[in-house]
C-alpha cells in the first residue's frame, strides 16, 4: 500500500533527477543520466502495472518526460517529430531481455564522445533503439540486437524499414514512410521562431511568490498561472479577455498527461529549475489564452491568413491565401502557440514563409521515382541493407568505417 511517505519519496527522486538533468555536460554524463533513469523506470514499473491508481503510475509517466527532455536537448524538433512516427506506447523495460544490450550500445557511443539517446526511455522517440545525436538534424539510427539472418523479417524488419525511411527523409528532405501512400517532403522555414517564455517565467515567478501570476505577451495573448486546483481569473484580466473573439486555450497539464512529440515538455523549457519542477509536479498550472480572431487578416509579403476553422470546441485548421492559391494548414500550427508559446506574429511569419514556396517547387525537388503514390511499400533489396543495425557493425561505426543510416 502506498502512503503519503511513498509519494514524498517519489517526489524527492524526481527532484534529484532534475538536478542531474541540468548537470549533463558531456556524452558520458548523458549516458550516466540515462542509466540512472532506466534503473528508476525498471524499479517502479512492477508497482505501476500492479496498481493503476497508485502514485507509482504517475511517477512512471513523469519519468519518461525526462527522456523527452533529453531528446529536446540533443535533437532538432523536426527530427523528433519524424522519430515519433510509430504508433504505440513506450515498451516496458523491467522484463525486456534485450534492453541491457541497448544500454551497452549507448555506453560505447558515449565512450567515443558521441551523445546517444536510448529511445525506450522517452515517449517521443519511437523509431530505432539508439539515436546518435552528433548532428541534431541528421542523427544516426541504431537498431539493437537480433540475428542478421532475421533482420529483414517480422518485427525487426518493420523496425528497420521505418528507421530507414525516416533516415532517408531526414537526409534527403523527402521520403515515403511505411504505411503512407504519399511522399513526405520537408520544407525549410528560415524565419526565426519567437517565443514568449520571458512572459511565462514572470507569471510563474509571481505565482510561486503570491499564489497567482499573469502576463500579457501581446494583444490577444495572455498567460495565467495559478496554484493547483485553484484556478481563477484576476479582475484586472476581465477587460483583456472580454475583448477576445474565438478563444484558444492551452493548459500545460495536458503536456504531462498526454505527452506528444511536437511540443517540448516543461522540463525542457528555458526556465529556472524551480519553475520547471513546479510545473512538472503540477504545483502550479499554466493556462494560455489566445485570441484566434487576431490571426485572421494578418498579412505578409506572400499572402494573408483568411480563416481559423473550428469544429465545435476544436480548432480544425488555418486557411491562408497567397499567389499560389488557398492553402489549408494543420491546427497544430496553433498548438505551437498554445503549448509552445510561439508568438502570434512569429506564427504569421512562419505561415507567410510557407506561402512563399509554391507546392510545385517542393514537389519538383522529389525524384520522379519517389512521386508514385500508388506503389506498394518497397522491400529491402538484399540482406546487406541490414548492415549497421546489429551490435557487430556498431563497432565498425565507432571506428569510423561504417556510416549508419542518417
């Protein structure tokens, strides 16, 4: 039976992990932290699986946010999004026979001075076993274990196919992922992303000091921070919120309860350690209000935002129009504001740059052989395609003789 003492013990363990997280300054320190994190996950899993209502369950969920924070520390956000394209949940570690071999690969990479991430310690890294982050935009992907004879078959074969496809996408800027009919093309956005973390930091600091904090990042962009279970709107905010039209609302607890690859967990936000700890534990709650109507009519050199589509209470997407015609954009662009704290003006610049590149130009960059959307998934031509994905070629890679798929 779990008691209040157990809960406090788990909280202390997370606090120690956060301190260690902030002290990572080398490939070896990165590996040492992951080894400790793996031990904590394996220790708590049997308790968490035996009783879904115990604090151990929440502890396990929060532990993998540390793994996500490492991904955001070592990889480009676009790389993270591609490496997340595999459905399912992180596998259990306490009874995973091959996990020690995976850790051993990460250890050998660290000894060679290469920062390496163990995917199963995170929520967001769902492709490959070890990701070597020498280049944040073009990581090396290593599949651990398995006999080479079976490397192209069954589950290992599917894992290799996904990893190879993502490696091609990150390396070439285009690729067709397993299970998808169409080729994915990367569009580079050069406009710098501006975020309002300074306003968030101010609001969190005020809340920790007085129990309530808020900051106006811009007209139609308001950040409110309250104590857990005690949300209220300060009277002075009523005029600001009343002037808003259709309102988007993001609550940071969602990032704790339903982690996803597009947004960094609070552990990775550029805030003081005490602030990130309070956010991780839910001691304070961030509520982000955004006036969606302010986006409509925003213009740039290449076009304008004409509509924010909603379906009931959900944001369905953004419509923008430029010289190339009307473009329907994902609602995830707005999530970058609500949960990633990108400013509205920065989002406008991002969308304008999307409009600046005609879709035809992106398509023209893809070789004709890759444009056929009706093909069956490509098989691997022969067993040599599996080289570099078992433990033996890892030695060759570390000696510089084998370049694993990027």
